[in-house]
C-alpha cells in the first residue's frame, strides 16, 4: 500500500510533575489533580506510576497547529486543575531533588503488578517522558520505518534532553532519565526486523517465556503501538515548552514520512551495528548538544550542530511536504542558540544556586505559550 502524507497523523503523550508550591518537592496529589482536570479535559488526562505524576494524551492531530492547540489546551487544563488543589505542574525529565523513596505508587493493579515483578527497578522510575505516535496504517511499512529511524534517535534525544539533576545532584548527564529508563529488560534501541511477522514472532516468544505479559510491555525507544495503527517514538524526555514539544513531534513525523518513502522505493540501507547505536545514544544522553555526537552512518564523532543540520536536511523534503519546514527549522535553531532544557536548567542553578529556583523555572516554562 502506498501511503499519502495525510496518513501520517500525530499524537503526543506527556508526563508531568505535581509540585508543592512552597517546598517545590513532588507532591502525591495525582488523584485530586486528575479529578479536577477530567472535569475540563475529560479522559485525555490519566494517572501514572506515581501519585506525584500526571499524564496527558492529545487527540489525533493532522498538523503541527493541531498539536500546538492540543498541548495548549491540555497543559492549561492540568495547570488550572493543580492550582485548585494547591499544586503546581512542571515539565522536566527528572525532579531536581525529590527522592523516589518519598513517593507513593498509584494504587492501580497495573502498577502494583509492575512493582511486584520488577521491585527496585519500578521504585526508582521517578521519571517523565514524551511519547509521539505517528500514524502509519501499513503495518509492514511501520516495521521498515522503525528499522530506518534508528540512526537518528540519538540526535532527537539530544535536542530534547531535559533531565540533568537527580536527588539533589547534577548528574553530569543532559538526559539522566535515559539512564534510569535504560535499566528495563525490554528497553533500548530495537534491532532490525525483516518483516512484521518476524516482529510478531518475537512478541509471541517473549510472552511464551514469561518475559512480558503482552505487547505493550515492550519499552523500546520506538515500537509499533499495540492499540493504534501508529509507530510510537518513546526516546525523549518531556519537553520544557510547547515550542520544543511541537518541534520534536514535527521532526519525528517528518522522519517517519522520509523513512516510509525510502522503504516504499526499496532504497538500500546499511544498518549500523547496535553497539554503535547504543554508544551514540549514550553520548547524546550524557552531553546533549554540548559536545560531539556520533554519526552512526559514517562511524565517527561530529559536532552536534553538524549532525542536527544533517538531520534537518534528511527530513527537509517531508517537512516541506507537510508545510512544516519554516517552523521546525526555526525551533531547532532556537534550541541550538538558546540551549536544551538541560542546559537551561543548569544555567538557572549556576546563576541562583538553588534547586528550588530550578523547579520554579520548569513550572514557568511549562506554562509558556499557553
């Protein structure tokens, strides 16, 4: 089946922090915030693993204007709901100083079962991500898009890096959330699959061995959705601002469209070794855009700006097809000039010397553009 640009819809899921307005610590008010928020935004807001977390999911979007409008509506609804129960909302991949030991798991069977199975792994998952679903109704093409997207995930992770602090310390990482998440046995970069049937056979084998209970327990950096005709990209931290979230959504849709067109044309591709892809991902999580990244196709380190520009040029035809080139090019250059979420958090700490001020910054940025 030949796909048109209209097939490539977008859905965005974001996980947020619930903040105490005075101490700036995480606050376990998830049920209260959920109740208030659902009164205005309905079931597009849900609970997450911890009661100090809350998650939103946009409607199916056909344009970046749709994505922006949905994020404005949902972020505004969550912020307003939180104020009603004396809380604030922040968007960062980790909280700067709250400890996982002080958090309460959400009392849902799914999360209780996870905690029973994975113990310490679950208890330390005090992290906040962004998932972008891109519509691909041809499930064979979706597998080929997943194969071909692999070289570019590290660059996109670097652009969205937004979690430098962990339990009161600067970790030295731009996306420490990536390192916490990478402990799961089914996380990481997916390997190459020859076909959808090969992917389905792997899922069957993992279920048969008791490794997972069903397909949604595969936590790779991207995966075919088990519920929708989408490819779900799961590699990035939640973004500080709506502008950055729109940027990531636009880049990932253009990446999916580009890879799909290559797959339809049977464009030859040489797949990088998984060890090189993992090294590139670690480099992006460690340094963000503040050092060299790894060009996995050429097998050498390059300046971060050079690789990001290569990504833009690679997906430019798709961005132009969607009418997104000007906006995405502008947003990417804003990040290259102003810094990632991680570097901006660090700058606030450098200037003010207080992690509480960093929390205030993340709550303020969360609301920017609403």
